[in-house]
């Protein structure tokens, strides 16, 4: 037997992972559905489900009483007790959440800040909140990992934050700092790439194989790519930095930063300044823009939408996606007139590349980065349930 021949135990572990991932991605499924989806026989499915249940990863529920045809089949669902801690450090706040394997946001807290977080402070805050939750609301839960969505370049190999310019983080071992502080396996990724993953798996781009995602946050604009149904990270994990591209601006009067990049021109800070807010979460900013009748606010919104449409047209020409998803304050800008933005993109893109293109706002809204961070944190458990728990 060659070394590459799978052992019986290896096959079993892969099937355990396959079942757990199915009920994680699709939600509760009957044993009959699992049999159909995997091609495994009923007795094998029953055995695998029993093992996952013994490990506390899934639970079985009574069959749906509305299904009266054929033999009733128990429903398998992930255990609501399995959680990760997800965090998104930004220039104005640290958002922390407990996210279930069933994708529920169980707890969520935004810690507003009047200073820039350091990596050490970030780790300490996550560890403190995790400890508080474990001794309180989540005393009965099983927290298996921590995931961070960071607005910057993150090296895929080891979670080193190479450059988060707005946080002033350079070559910071954030993964190791958080893992040491919490005692939990930790995964760190770029915020927009994780947002793209979340929207692809569960949100506005679910089931779409070719996706461009742009995220607008307090630290600027980032992006993520899905090609042939798979995330594209690039050689080092740094792909998708649309915010660092230099936009074409037709009128010099529309330029706010000489030689600036996209995130200098299409900017959450400039929108906050326009409506007179020092800081705000996304719903508050959206409400302020909607309520304003100031012509200067309308002019700034129109200016940013125009520059954004050019940047999107460039992305459409280069990447030919089926769907463009906009998150954060970019979703707010788009939602003002989504059809108008699509028309503006179409006026600047190649006609063939616009065929069938759909521009959408992120349907996971403020949860998108946290769900993406949790997805990264759950990956080890989903790939090897027995090994991760051991």
C-alpha cells in the first residue's frame, strides 16, 4: 500500500469534517438529506452523526412533523454551544462578538476609543472580554478559537500584520499576541477578504462564483475576490487592496488629496465631516446622510459616488465579475441610488463586461466582518473536528 492511500481512519475523519461543514453551511439537515448530499449510506451517516454528537458538535432533533411521506428522519444541527470570539479593531472602536457555529451573533460589544489601539491592548481587551463572558453569559458555551478581521495587510502564513497604516501597526505578531493572551487558537485575516468570504457563503453573493467585494470602514477601503467560487488571496495574502489604487478623477475640483488613492477620495471621514459627526457606527451615519437637506452634503455624496463608479468600472473591466458587493459606508453610498450607481459604472465599463453584472449591497450589514472572522476561526474545526478538539 502506498503512503498516499487513505486509511480507514483517514476516510472517517474526512467524512466527519464533511458532515459538520454541511450542517454549518446549510443549517439543520435531516439524516436523509445528508445521505443524499454525501452519497454515504444511512448506517454510515447515523454512525458519523453519533460521533459528532458525542463530541458535542451537533445535536439531533425530532423529525419535522409536516413531513408525513416515508420514514421520519431525525434532523441534525450544529450545537449552539460551539462558539468563537470574533473581533474587528478599527481606528475608532474595537468590536467584539461571540459567534456560533450556527452563525448566530450571540453577544456583541462595541468599545469606542479616543486613541489608536496597540496590538497589545487589542489582545488584552479581547482576552478580558472573553474571560468575562466565560464566567457569565457564556459559562455553558464552548469557545474554540478567536478570529480577527484587521484593516491591513495580513501575511497568510503566520497572521503577521505587515501593515495596518491607519492603526499604525507594522510587522506586528497579532495572532501570537491574542493566542497567548486568550489561550485559544487564533486566526487573523484582512477585514475585507473575510467580509468577501462571509458575503459569498451566506450573504449577497451566496452561490455566486465570480465576485468583487469592496468594504468601506473607518480605516479606508479594502477588497476581496472570489474567482471560480474560491477566495483569491494572492502570493502573500495581500490581494484586493482596491483602496490603494489611484482613481481617475475627471474634474480637478473634485480632488481632495493631490496624488491621493481611492480611500483618500471616497472617505468615511469626509462623510462624517459633512454631516457634522465626530464618530458614528454605520446605521447612524446612514441616518444622518438620509436626514440632511444641506446642499453641501448632497454635493459630497455625489462627488464620492462619481469617483466610486470609476473605480468599480476599472474593477469590472479587469476582473469581469458576476456580482459586485459593497459593504460598510460604500453600501450606504450605493443604497442612495443603486440603479444610478450601476448606470454610472456601465457608462465607463466595457459593454460586454457589464452583461449580467449585478451591483449589490452587503446583506450581512454590520455582521459581515465578524461572521467572516468567525468563519476563519472555525476553519480548523471544520476541516478536522477530532483533531481540533484534541
